[in-house]
């Protein structure tokens, strides 16, 4: 199994990607697991959802190119991109607070996953970045559109267009990370949401609805769909195909 879903006695759910050997990269099984966690988080006994990765190296290194390298054309790529974008939109609009617990590096799609959460808590010293531009594609799971809703225009543009890994301190200054931790990740996550868990569920849902309503009115879902389609077009570009070939070749050499 590529993930675990654990219900805490204190009333929150924890979804953990358990692909340490793949730096917690997302494959189809992880996608399905995340969709299951979101569905289970709709239980009236659940007040929050925490998302993290196993180990101390990576929160999530994005989409697993060793799996997705078989997608060559825009027609191949679109279903995968659209599937994950739909999952992240459901995560974004989940009627309870969501927290990304960045236990390690977050790369590309891993940052999109984190962006879809309401809060981002990171271990000191980690790095993260929307590096898709280096792969000759854009964010393809809706992360760019989501980032535009949650950060100032210059900060969001800089993160997306530079396509570089940033330090945790830089990301906090930009407004992407909300707090640091140095203790155990689950202890830190629990401490971060402790006061939220003490609030009545209907109150939490009512407040979350303020933002969900705003995103509905500004047609965020439609904008994400446009982002997905743009990425699927770039996916079949020569530049991206060449990047994937080099990535797979490098992985094969390292294994040998």
C-alpha cells in the first residue's frame, strides 16, 4: 500500500504517503488513497485533515515520472492531470480545515498538494518549489490557480516563474508556509490544530464556507480546468519529452 489513513482519537484524520523509496512521489494508488481520505474526512466526527509523507527526506516529490513517463500526448496526459486536479479541488473545498505537514522536501506536484491545504506547517531546514517550469510544463493539477488565490501576485508569480527550490524561510516570508516545527511532525501538527479542534464543527464548516463560496463565485474550478488543458498541451512538447527521457535515463544509471 502506498498510503495510510489513520483516525486520531482527538478528532482528526491523517493521510500519509508511504513511498519513502520514491521520495513519496504520487502514483495512481496515492491519488485514489487521497480521494478516499477526503471522502472519509466528511465524517461528522472529523474536524480536520492532516496530509504528510513518511520519513524525513520528502513530503512529496510530485508526480512519479517513472509511472507517468508513458504518457506522451496531450490525450494521454489530460486524464491523469484532470483526475488529480479534481482531487485537489475537493481537498481545497473540503468543509473542514486541512493541514499540509511538510516533513521534508516538496517538489512540483508536491507543492500543488500542499497549496490545496488551508495551512502549511514545515520542518525547519526543508526546501520546496514549483519546479515544473524546469520540466518545460506548468503546474497541471491546479496548483498555479490555487496559489493565485492564496498569495500576493508578485510572490505567486515569482515562485511559479523562477521554478526553483526555495528555503523554508523564503517560503514563510512569501506566505506559503505558515509555521515551522522542530519536534516530531505529528506532535507539531497536533499542537498547531489544538485550538481549532476545540471549536464546534458547525462553526468550522461555516467559516470554511466563506472561502469556498468565494472560489465558486470566481469560477476557480473553471480556471483550474484551463490550467490542466494548458499543461496537457505542453506535456507533449519536445522539450518536456526530452526532460522525461533524461530523468528516466538518470534514474536507470543510478540504479546500476
